[in-house]
């Protein structure tokens, strides 16, 4: 049989599933779940460092999609000094660990000792934060991180403060000011011997503005493929593109869920899939409530932005059942031979492949509904925030 393994992003993944399916379909389903679990648990360790008061803990919270006063957020403020490395697990993705590290200046260690002290090996990359020009310590640390063959990114924080100050001056131009700050940071780093450093200008209180998205995109491109999804799912929704990227991550898994559902003659993971979409797009009750509190709108207003009641799991399940039964009825007419080959390639043929195809389509429809909901909520919230600054 011609095996369209190109339909599986990961060839090894495909081969392992096929091998298990050759033994029995149940083993195949178990293997799929094992591999999906492995993927879900891919660790991503992010180190945030920088001098005292530079905005590390606030940035940690922004990355985790939390406000400073949310439960379990990193303590921030002028006197809340980060004295020792503190781990903040992502609230929705426990495999993503963000480490709030004390600034090198507060430890009095030289750069090499500092890295040893914070166990640098475990980090996938470092973010070095400064709310002014980068200082000698930041540069020394960057050089040492480079020597250890790890990656680092410079974040110039509190850009909103700078802009607010500059705004009061005559002839203010936001773009010019932003570019002046960026160039000033880059020149400073180059003067200290760092070649073509990249600096991201960020406001942790307004992550949808300035370079926060660019930082996310850069990290995503530079991470190894198996870590990329972990980052994408954990990224807060700060623009519509992130919603699209999250969709792609979820979409890639649908064929596996469809196969497991058909082999098991039920959908053992439907609950998990719904939870995954709800939290991935911030449409679970808790996230929506937090968002409503943050922007000062009643929860019911946010819910009304969505076409379907996506935060209610039981209602989503009922909706899915309807979609699935419709899809089963129309499956014969609409089978896409290349896509249904996905299933025959792993040994699900005939009516099983057809069934998989219907389930696959239905989960896709469900995902589309969540994407649509996330886009509506994001757009409406952004409009509301812009109209009520
Ligand atoms: N306006 C604005 N204020 C910020 C931003 N980031 C941090 N701050 C403020 O800067 C102060 C210090 O922020 P923290 O996040 O606690 O700084 P830190 O680097 O963790 O500080 P230490 O742990 O003491 O080293 C707090 O009052 C924050 O509210 C930002 O992007 N914009
Ligand atoms: Mg701190």
C-alpha cells in the first residue's frame, strides 16, 4: 500500500503508530495516546533575568497570561525583590516552566558562577530584561550564555512608561521614539562587544503592543521543532495570528484523535479535546471570568460575543454530537481521498476509514467554532479596551 507518511509531520511518530496498529488496533490507539501525551509533556524552561526592578516578575506574569494581582502570579512591585530563582509553572501548560531569576547584580556572582548557580543547562533560552540601557552585567551574562551555547534575547521593558514621558514633549512621534530607544539599546550592546544583538521593546502591561509578538515569533522560529508547540500553546493571545497558530497545533492532532475515537468505538478523549480547546483559546469559564474582571465587563457580555456557548462543556458535547451525526450522514459524498488515506495508511480501511473521516471532519468543525469564538472575543475585547483606555 502507498503510505502517505508525508501527511504525518513526524515520520517516526507515523512508523511507531503503524507498527503498533499491525499488532492490533487497540495497541495502535494506546500508542497514539502515548505519543500525544509525550508531545503534551515536552518540557520548555524559560529563564527570565535582569537587574533589580527591571520588570522580570511582571514579564513572567505577562508570559503566563496573568495580571499582577491574579492568584499564583509572581509578586511584583518596587519592594518585591526576586531574591532566589523561583519557578512559575504555566497555569494551563505545566510542561512550560518560567523561572524568575534574581538579577546577577543582586547575587554578586561573576557571570560564569551565576549561570552555574541557576543551573543554566536546564533552560531552553534566557531573556535578559532591562528598563534602561543594558548594563555591563547584562552584557557579561550574555557573553557567558553564548559561551555555554545557549540562546538569549534582550527585552527592554516598560516601554509604555517611556512613551508616556516622551508624549509630553513637543513634536512627539511614537515610531521615532520607539526606534530611538531600540537603536540606543543596540548601540550600547554593540559597544560592549555583542554582534548584531536583537532587542525587543515590550510593555508587560500591554503585551498586545510593541515587540511582544515579534519576540514570540522569534522564539518560535528559533526553538527546535519539538519545543515549538509547547511555546505556541502557552503564548497568551495577544493578536489574531496567535489564534491561527494555536489552531494549526490543534489541527495537526485531529487525525490521531479521530483514529482513537473510531478504534475505541466511542470518543474517550472528547472531554480532553474540549478542555484543550477551551483553555488553549482562553474560552474556559475561569479564563473568561478573569478577562471580564480585568476589562470591567460582565461575563455574560463576553459570552455573548461568541456564536456558541463554548465555555459550557456539556453544551459543547451536545453540539459535537449533532455535528458528528450530520457528518456521518454526508461522509460518503464528501470523502477527500488524500485525507482519508491518512487513516488507511495506518491500517484503518473501509468503513473504519470512512468513520474516521467523519470524526476528523467533525472535530475540525468543533475546532473552527473555538477559533471563531476566540477571534470574536479577542476583537471585541480589543475594541472595548481601545475605546476605554
Ligand atoms: N508601566 C510599566 N510598569 C512596569 C512594567 N513592568 C514592570 N513594571 C513595574 O516596575 C516595577 C518592578 O517590576 P517587577 O516586575 O517587580 O520587577 P523585578 O525585576 O521582578 O524586580 P525585582 O524582583 O525587585 O528585581 C513594578 O512596580 C511594576 O509594576 C511595564 O511593562 N510597564
Ligand atoms: Mg521580581
